[in-house]
C-alpha cells in the first residue's frame, strides 16, 4: 500500500509516517516509481507505536517494541528490551502516583484547615463576601 492508505488505515497523517521513517521506526521502502510502499507488518508497527503513545510512552520508548516486531516476534513486547521499558515506565508511573498522593494529602489538609478557620470566624455573623474582581 502507499503512504496515504497506510496513514488512513493507521488513523494518522502522512507527515507523521514520514517523521517515523526519519527516526528509523518505519522502514523506507520505495517502489520502482519512487513511491513509498508499505505492508500489513508496517501497519502492525504503527498500531504498536500508537498504543504505546496512548499509554504515555514517548516515541523513543517505542523503539524496542518496534524492533521486536521487526525481528519476527508475534508481539512487540516479547523481547527483553521491551520488558525493560515496561518495567521502567511502571516505576515512573508509581513515582508519579506517589507524588500525586502527597499533593492530594496536602490539599486535603489545607481544605480542612481553611474550613475550620472559616467556621471559627463566623459563629453567628454574616458570611464574608468573597468576590472575584473582574
């Protein structure tokens, strides 16, 4: 298939495919007429890249998965290098989750403090007027 058909089937643009080609992620095969040609294996490579990017992997992190598929494995994550990327990404995600938990705890503490202060300041009086200026 030609580049336009591959882009359409993969749900991306020809510009993106050319970029992947320039990064060595997509093979650069040319027909005798000079047009780029692709096959179903190339579509599988693109689907692997897009799935990983949807998970938050950057483009370079997809390389071991692409190379694994190119080596003839039925899945891009069947190779040790791909598994190492999964492990590293899980470590990053665990770290981010811990950071978010910490921030959430801090925001929760600030909310609780602010609610207590607001309740103490207004036992019977009118509510303060808090307006955003505009």
